[in-house]
C-alpha cells in the first residue's frame, strides 16, 4: 500500500504485533473498548472497506480465512435490530447458511456479495454503492 493510508495501515499492523496492544482499555469515538474489542473493530473495518473499495474499482478481493472467521464472530454478534445496527451496518442481507464464510460476513454487515448493481461501470466507477 502506498501513501499516507498505506503508512497508517502499516503502523496499525506493527502496533497489533505487540501483545500489549490487545490488553487494557482504550477510547474510540467516545466509547471505551478493550484492546481486543478495538482490534476486532479495526480488523472488521479494514476487511469490509477493503472489499467495498475492490468492488468499486472492479478488482478481485480475497479475505484471509482466519480474518473472515474473526469478522464472522464480530458481525454475527450485532443484533438484527435497526437501532443496534445504526451507524455500523445496514440491514442484514440473507445469505445461505452454507455460503462461504466471507459471503456470510458480507451479508451480516448489510452487503450483498452477489448484487450485480455493485459491479463497476465501464470506466471502473461503481454504478451504485
């Protein structure tokens, strides 16, 4: 990854390699989270928005199986209640129970892994996001 965003992700990865990063409590957006919870939120953000970006520019996206499993645990912990999901995820998209783990993560986050309207247009820009 290049540029400021790449440097920030590299810094985040370096920080996560320190076991102390997963301990204690931190404040994120005015909410107190354990180090483990903050790490899970950050992983989920990187994975889901990485997929969003890849879809928007017409690039393939593969999620590491261990990351997909961790994100499944996180996304499945959020109730299917509009108030609980507000500002975090859209409404749950039904995905078959036997679908790949990452497709289930996408559905639980309000994304449809098979929605043809999310495919890039002729110049690599999304028709709809």
